[in-house]
């Protein structure tokens, strides 16, 4: 005859404790990521905040702000239409025009406000770089170092401290959002491992390094193929472009 084994009912708090054991590490990781984002934002803000004491310069700033009457009028329906149709300054960048118009509406021609917007955008870009890299690689501290290197690198000074280079920090902002959206799409795709398009060649090398650490074999396997494909197709594209060029 088979024995009947009677199991003791679980303690009242056992289910709650087991759930907390599963949830608590996730909450800690989320709080850690949020804290690191805040620290990155504050560090970049502190490093570039002296730019708010600068004035406008005579190179390109007049064309974008100080001598541009339309931009100084602020955000209007007429100016919104102009921003999307104008090629002034030899560029088509409506979001740049709209951001300068918003600054003029908020701060007038006080240069500190225009510089503050650029500084805040760059700090947000650094934070987004950390979030995107961490989500791609799962490596918290390597992502932090990479984002910090981007945010504090001297090459960023021109883009942040020069009002006319607002287009640079804006393009970086939308680039980071595009990467984040692509990562979300890849995560939610059921066949991401087989059907997702490869990373752009310029991004595959650093992200592979972050995923594989110092493993050169893993880096070569995941990164060199896109580079080889680009090297093979670029001369063909240039040849075709030169052939079709009317001059």
C-alpha cells in the first residue's frame, strides 16, 4: 500500500518572504542604476556649468541667434513652418531652429540661458549613453566608464560651450533615443537572435568589447565581419557615385 504523506501547510509569511527574495535584488539593481544616472548627470552638469558664464561669439552665433530676427520672435506657427522649410546656415535642421526659438522665448538674448540648455542636453545625453550601453551589454561599471568618458571628454567642449553647435548635442540626444528604441525592439522581438539586423560597424566593436571583456576571440568574431563587409562595399559605392556624378 502506498503511504500518504501529509505536507505541513506553509507558514503565513513564507510566500511573502520568498517573493521578497525574488524581487529585492531587482529593486536593488534598479535603484543602483537610477543612482548612477543621477550621479552621471550631476557630474557632467558640474563640469560644464561654467559655460553658462560665457557670452555669445561672433562666429555663427549671429546667424543662429543674435542677428536672426525670426529666431528671436520665439515659437509661433509661422516660425514653425519656417523651421521645417528653411535651409538657412546651409543646413536643414528644424529641431535646432525650434530649440533656439524656445530659448529666446524663455531667456531672451541672455546668453546664460542658451548655454544652460546645451549643458542640460549634454548631461542628459551622457545619462542616456549609460542607460543604452548597460541595456545592450548588461555591464554596469564598464557602461558607466564609457558614458563618463563620453560626457567628460574635452572634445565635447566645443559642442556644449558654443551656442551655434546646439545641433550637435541635439543630434546626440536623438541618436541615443534611437539606440534605446532599437534595443527595446530587439528585446521584444521573438526571433531577435536569428532575424535582427546587425549592429552598425562603428558600434559593434565597442559593444562587443564590453560584452566579452578582454576576450579578443569574441571581439573578432562579433565585430570584424561588419567591418569586412563595409570595406568590400564602400569602394563599389564610391565608384558608382563618381560614375553618376554629373561633373
